[in-house]
C-alpha cells in the first residue's frame, strides 16, 4: 500500500465540506496542543472548536467511541478553562505540578469507568445504527474489529489525560503520548489520513510538552527553595 492509497484514495468519496472540516479540526487541534505546551489558557477555546468539529465528523462516520471522547473533551475544556482561569495570576498562564497518589487512584478509576461505558455503547451500536430500533438488530460485541477495540482503549486513555490536564498535572502528557501513538495507525485504517498526520504531530508536541512542563516545574521549585 502506497501513500496515495493511505492519504488520497479515501478522500475521493468525500465532499469538499468534509475535507475542509477535517482539515480545520486538525489545525485547531494542533493550535490547542501548542497553547497547552505554553501553559496558555487559549488551549481551551481552540480545543473546543476542534472537538466540536470532530463530534460532527465522527458521528457521521459512525465512530461512536471517538465521538464520545470529543463530547467529553468539550465538557472538560469548559471545566479546565474555569480551573485555569481561577489559578492564573495573569489570566493567561498557569503553574503546573505532579499528580498526587489520590489523583492517580482517581485516574485509574476514571479509566476503568470509561472503558466499561464505551464498551456498553459499542454493545448497543447495532441498535443505534438501526435508528434506535431493535427490529433486525442483534446486540453484542461481535461486530468490533481491532480498530474499534483500540478506540475503546484510547478513549479511556485520553479521558484520563484530559482530566490530568485540567488539573494542571505534568503526567497528562504521558497519556497523550501513548494515546496519540496508538491513534496514528488506527486513523489510517479508518480512512482519516489528515487526522492520522495530526496525531503524529500531536505525539511530537506531547513529548515537547512533557519536557517543557517538567522543566517549568523544576525551575519554579528551585526559585521557591
């Protein structure tokens, strides 16, 4: 399979609007990660625009797990926006710290709950795809392929990462790195080549974000001591 098959052929059946929306969502998503690296509150307005675009795209593609996580991103972006605004002296930038043991335990619990909920959604996917009618629909997980299961896992990983970011915890970048690496091949398989490139960029930026936030925390700790 060549680059044409991976990144061009899937879009031959797309409308110009669909391609424009995916490209716009990717651009705003990258801007959001950039502002996050800078610990800049604009991470949230740009992130909200990106997630709302992807809610529309993914719902139309029937990718319920990805659609759900973007709805959650939108809600958590509003929550994070409020928290960052309250904890910012200049209303733009914030200070970051490592997560506590209690927060890690909550993160594990959040992952488990998310995994269970998304699995339940996929269990009822035949019913949802049948316009919420049980006539001719057979419930179960038999229809899931490897990409769907990865979707369930990455959804759970990203939910935890989003929560840690809203709390301004350095560990959030670890979850983004793992989830982004998984999403690169998954999005290619789903025919979303632009989005797969976006996740490659996200991976690089997440590594930079981790290094930047860790360095910032160390410098702040040195100043206090």
